[in-house]
C-alpha cells in the first residue's frame, strides 16, 4: 500500500469520472457515477475473490483506510472472512432494532420517493404508531400488538386507523427486505375485523341563511382569533388547510405586492389580494399556478385584526401550543383540527340553534349560497379554486378576476348582513356575475 495520495483523490473528485484505483495489497479507492467516494478491500477467501467496503471518503482518509485494511488483512490471514463477519454484525444490529429505528430507516429510504403530501401523511401516521410500538424490539412485535394499536387509534378515527395499519405493514415489509424481521405481523389483519363496519361518509352541510344569522354573531364565543379565522375562511371560500398554511408574505392588504407565477408570468394586480402558492393548494399539482384571491375591504380588515395574534411568526395562524412547535422542530402553523373542536363546542352550547359543522362545511355552504345569489356555476367553481372537468377544463384557462371579485363582493355583503342582523337586499348595480357566453 502507498500508491494513492490525497492530491490524486482531490483531482479525481474534481474530474467527477468513475474510477477504481489500487493503493496496493487489495486496498482500492472507488468513485461512482453518482459521486460516491469509498474505500474497498479486495481479497481472496477459500479460493474465491471477495471484497469489503471499509467506508466512505473523506470520512475515512488515506491513512485511516490503510490502517483498516491492515487490520482486516490480519484477520483474513487468521482464517476470517471479514466481509461475511461485517455482514453478520450488521444483520445482528438490524435484528436488534426497535420499531422506531426500523420506521426511521423506512422513512429515510422510502419516503423521498413519494409525493410531498404522501410523505407528510405517512410521517404523521408513523408518529402515531410510535406512541405504542416505538420502543418495542421489532422481532418481538406480534399481531396482538398491532391490533391494540389499531383499536386505540380507531377510538378517535376509523380512517386514520386504516392509514396507520397500512404504513405499519409497509414498515415491516421494509424490515423483511433488510433482514430485521422474518414475518409481517400485519398480515391477515384488517380494520373491519377490529373496529367493525366503516362509518358512512359524512355528508357536507349547507348552512342555511337562518343558521348563518345565528352562527356569525355567536363566533365571539370561541375567541376573537378563531372568530376572525372563521369569517375569513367562509368569505374567501378557501380550504381550511390553505388558510392554515398562509404566510404574511402572501397577504397583500394594500395592493402593492407584485408576484410571479411559476412559469414567470407576472401577477400584476394593483388590488388587495391573497396568493395561495402551488404547494399549498389541493389543485396546485394539476394547475401548476398560484391561486390569487381578491381581498375585499372587510376581509382585508379581518386580516389586519389577526396580525397582533401572530406576533413575530411568519404564519397568519401560528401554532398555539409549544408542544406542536417542538414536534415540528420550530415555527409551524396552527393545527386546523383545533378550530374544528372549537366549532363543535360552540354548536354544543347552542344545540337548538344550528347544527354541528366543520370548517370544510363552510366551503359547501359558500358554494351553495353563491348559486342562490345568482353567481354563474363556473364562476362559483373558480371562487372555490375547483378544477373544471371536460372540455371546459381543457380549453377554458380564464382567471375571471372581475367576475370573482363581484361574486365575492355579493357573498361578503350577504355574510355581513347575516352577522349584523340586517335585511339582505341584493344590489343591482354590480359587475355581472355570470360568465361571458
């Protein structure tokens, strides 16, 4: 050994071409197409050529690589197959993993190949699984442990229990491929056998005008921040997740911001507006465009009223619990389920006044009332940022800013009438709400 120098290695790294250079006595420096530099010891055992990876460069320098190669050569001369010994030791370490360690390996190797939304969901479901299985050695986990996990989660949500069972099964399949486990304890386990028949899908509510006239004045019962959140959500017709992820840099209450679309097109609208980035939209992957919502004066004022609650956070609605920030490793937006719980509590305090509803029901309510207020169905769909199917979806790429502004103006005026108890009288001198033929 002694043919390779650090200077040579740095030159090979700069060139970026795959190489395999011998340092002597079986020690070889390799550089792959992907740019991975490593040390390999090549030797013969039982008359057959074998090799063992000693480690990556620069984690292991030239001198250290030679020391490791010398140590390995001593073992080989004493009759030890060092590559097999290393493999056995690795398998023993893997076989001793806990579920949390196996899940972390699955997360590191498998999740990057999935869509961002799927990655986020699976990480959440893995955290739930870790609450019960995390510290258990994977080889000691059996079907009863999995059933206990699914039963516990199923007490709160049937669909989440199904999703957790699915991701736990994938973790164990990953473990079988690694040799960490020999069987999958999720095999033959299904959610209906544990939790019974799946609940019927919940129908979306359309809150009536009477219910809106009872709900909007009562929003103070859930606190000013929550009340403003609900009013912004229903007036702008957004998905609650889009509002939860909103950042102050996306809110332009003065009409001065100038943004660009992912393709470079300018968003040159000298009006108060709210930009929902592609990555925050359910339909963003389909459209590939940021969605921009007109902010009416009343809605802009509601955003201004929210500003003091956010403090120094970049989020319009920051997390309210330090535990959530700790879980996500820093500043994060609020958990939309907290708003759902608040709305349910408000409904339970006034059971004879209006029905229980969720933040998503505000969208179905807005969609139904927009049509009742005379808004063309296509404009109503664009107000909700729905993708339109068929030939219309293929050929009609219009933004309909004037029509959407007019529609939201009428809708917001209707909501304010409901909140204040005023009689609703639709204006006749507004921009036509129906799309051009």
